[in-house]
C-alpha cells in the first residue's frame, strides 16, 4: 500500500484524537495532535500572564513571545500513545483542564498563532505516512490529503465524554460547565476569520454519537485501506 496523508477534523470532544492515535499505531504512521499544540500555546499564555482580567488576550505580548514556545511529542510506552511536551516539560494532563479548554478557541483564532503552528504541522507531514487531527487539517494544513474524515457528535454526547475523561483522570469536572464550553467552542471554531472549522468538500463525514470505539476503529481502518490502495 502507498503512504498517504490522513486528515481527521471535527468538533471538540468527539473522539478525533482517540481515533487518530489508534489508527496511527495500528498502521505504523506518525500521529500529530494539533489540538494539543493550540492547548500548549494556551497553557503558556496562562502561565505567563498573557490574559487580561476580563479574559481577553494580550495579543501583542503573546505574538512577541511565540519564539519562546517549543512543542514536541514523545511516545509513551505505557499508554502506547504520544504525550505532549511544552518547552521540554510533560504537559499532557495540564492542557486537558477545563481552564485551558475555556481559553483555547480564542487563542487558536489568532492568525499569527495559526500561521506558526500550521507551518510546523506541514513540515512534520511533508513525507506522508501521517495521521493528523484538528479543526482545519483537511481544509488548510493538508488540502491534498488522500483521506479526509470529518467527525461529529451531539454536544450532549461530547460533553459527557469529556466529563468521563476528566473524572477518569481524577480531575475536577462539572457536566453543565463542560456542555457550555463545548457549545461555545463550536461557535468560535466555526465562525473564526482564519481557517474556520468546516467539513472539506471531499471529506467523509462520521457521526459517532452512538458508535463504540471498536466500531469507529473498524470503520476508519476500512477507509484507510480503501484510500491507500487507490
């Protein structure tokens, strides 16, 4: 089978990352979680006081400090999946908190942030043999990807998944707060000026509201085999 680029886009908390990680591991491809990259920039901004008291971003200061942000991924043999590192520090759990979730969409909407991270993502994926998930992979990062999947699920299902994920990690979680965050992120991601979240014209849509992880894995593997065999 030929090496291809696989782009998985969709709404927050709809299981994109789990699908992409599992597929990459099964077929021996490199996996990149672009959402983790935007979350890492958000964590950097929170740690360095780059938000105003009203929640707005100190845009000029963040732009000036983008050169200080280095994001990398290292394979975790215990989980069988890559962990996210910010300037050499493991931040996989910190970037999944509700505090970061509440701030990431405005950060991701900034043109200079997207420009910097898209350039990194394209450099990582130029050799193909990659699975990348996010909001604009099939439309902006890899518009020529051989397989594009757009994942969706109801806001309520996605909020429950995020709630269960946080509780499973022993972290604070409130369902109603998470549901509000999911809906707000949907709106911001879909209406931002630069690279808004939308389904690419040639993407295959998957509504996984009522699918098990095993069913999703089987579906995605079949789509990969079809695309790689062409």
